[in-house]
C-alpha cells in the first residue's frame, strides 16, 4: 500500500468520525437508529406510538412526511427511556 493510498484511507476514516460526532438539531429515524443502536423500524414505531417526541416534516422525497427527532429528545431518551404508552379511550 502506497503512502497516498494510506492517506486516503485515513482521510475517509476521519470523515466518518467527524460525521458521527456532529450534533444536529434534528435527526431522521435512520440517523437516530444508528445513534441509539436500534433498527430504523423500531425508532419509527416509537415515533408512531408516541414513545418518543417526534415531528413529521416534509423531506422532499415524495408526498409523505418523515419523522424527525430533536437532539434534546434523544438526550431525554438516553437519560429517562421511552415515554409511557398512551391509554386509548
């Protein structure tokens, strides 16, 4: 492996590390799932069942909005866990 190839590999790994450490204001369900070590389906279900405080926003990828989760809510989940299940009337 040449020095240039090694440098390219190091730069690629650094880019991945920087991406992981970037704090965003809002996260998609995919990004939140990666951070929480869960599947995207699980995080979407938590949003749908109001176990996480999330909002629906247009993503620009069609007519259907996607769930987004705030950084504050992710921190709350890490401290306190899921919100209790809502009782149906």
